[in-house]
């Protein structure tokens, strides 16, 4: 008996997706709830699980096709006695190994999770030559990265490039269609530039006190809270305090009205395989530094795995983007609509500064605040950065809410 696989509900206001990848081919054995396809929306990638155990039937759509919610994408030939489930499954939000009767070998493409498949393509590694260290001998992203780093420099590319013409011998070009996520990022960022009266103001901050606190307490912090103590926890907490003092930076423009928020939902820019995603720390003003670090660590891990939920990236009243982790010295970040401001953090660099009439070397970081000048005046933007700077240079202010 054939069971239809339909496009599941993708979230509020999302009515269609693009078929990003088929994880199972016709004739492949599938277990109930095993991912068979990956759909790309304008926010995240969603895995579609098999509603029944059986054999993969014919694909009704191809990779790159746009499909609407409820559309037929494939059929599953149910096995004898296989319990049928709902024909319209909900999207999987975690990567679950296939419930096969026996573990597949490391190099079996059907056994690779979407995140590992992406790593294989990015690094050009043949999965059949890599020994897996995951559960049941499955490959992990770390296995692929380790294999890639040990490849000889002269190893051929895993994906063959188009053959060169006589006039361009040795030159290569590759055309890759933009993912829906990448298209949406490009569209929204351009809309922000066209709509907002965007301006950026800068300041710098002495990171000495935070670095000393982190060095002194990082081991105890990790032992107690199970997460590493980073810099983002301090900056998010300091930002929530500054937002409370300068509410226009935490507001947004809707038509001819200004919407003020008495809460701080902080969007944090996180790098994902298909582009930048911006999950939201809800009610960050009520979280401790430890709670913020735990939330950010979880976001980062699931962004790489492609398992962030769409609801986790909705809303947000203010954004913090840390380009410093990639080595950025200074930048002018772009506002994330409908928000009115974004804070850019940068790399820490030792520079000479004057303290008490003496030139000393301090670990300094440039801060950049891009804001919508329709709503936020220059005085308010500068005041916000000064409040943030004061809290970071004297973390005691964070403890006593000054």
C-alpha cells in the first residue's frame, strides 16, 4: 500500500518551500520517522520524516522545485505490518539517526545526516574512506573535518568543474542557485537600506576588566553551569540595561507610529551553513549571564546542524552581531527590520591608550551601532554606546544594575 508524503505545516505565514535535497532515493528502505527529504524555507531548513516504515517510492518533485504546504512530494510503499501514521507529518527539528535494523557503514550515503552531507560537500571528502566515530559507527561533522585537514594538498576536487574551453584553459567557474534562505537574506538587507535612514556611530571599549573576570572565573563558571563563559553574555546583559535607559533604541517604526517595548528580545547573529541566521533570546533582561551563555551556545550548535525552529527566529527588538570572531576590526552592520538598531562587536586588539596621563597598552574593541535616524537621534545612539561601554569596563555595574 502506498502512503503519500505531503509538505508539512512550515510555520506561521510560511506557505511554500524549496526542495533542497532528497535524503532517500526510490527503492531505498526507510524507517518510520526517518528523514527522507530536506525543504528550505526563507528561514531554516526543515527535514520531512517518513510517515511509515517501508520502501521509498517515486519522487513527485525534483530538487529545486517550489512546493506548497500540503503538496504531494513522494510516496512510501508500506512494509508488511508497518504501522501507518499521519500522511502530513510535522517537520523534524532534530537530527535523529535512522531506525534501521542494523547500523549502516560509515560511508553509506543514505546514513548521513543533512549536516554531515553538507560537510562532505564543503570539504570534498569521500565518506566511504572515513571511519565514523559517532553512534553505531556513523560519520560526524568532526570526522569529515578531520579527514579534510589530513588530505594531501594536491588531492582533486570532489565535485568536477565544467571542462575549460581552449581560450580559458585552467580556469573554472561554477554556477549555484541561491538557496531560499540566501535570497531572503539578500532581499531583507536591501529593503533595510532602502527603507531606513541608516547611520552608524562608533566607540571603543577597554576589555581589561571583562577579560580578567573571565580568566578568574571561567573554570568555576563552566563547572557550575555546564557552559563556557564567553564575552557575549556580558554584552547582551549590558545591552539590556542600556536599552532600558534609551528605549528608542529598542523600539520600531510601524507606519506613522513608534512601537516601544518594555522587554528586550535580543537577536544574535549566528553563522549557519547556508548563511546568517538570527535566533532570538527572549526576555534577555530577565536572564543571568549564565542563562544567556547557555541560550547562545544552544543556538550556535543547532544553527550548524540546521535544526533551529522557525519560531526561534521570529520577533526580536534589537540585534547584536559579533564579527570579531571572524577577525573583523570594524564594520557598519545593517539593521534587521523591523528593528531600529544593531550593535556590531569586533576583534579585541591591544592598542596604546592614555590612562591617568600615561600611555599604556590595553585590549581594546571597537563598537559600532547602526540605527534608523527616523527614530533614533545621534545623541541617543551615542548615549547608548557610552552606557554599554561603562558597563563592560566596570562589570560591577551589571551586578548592581547601574
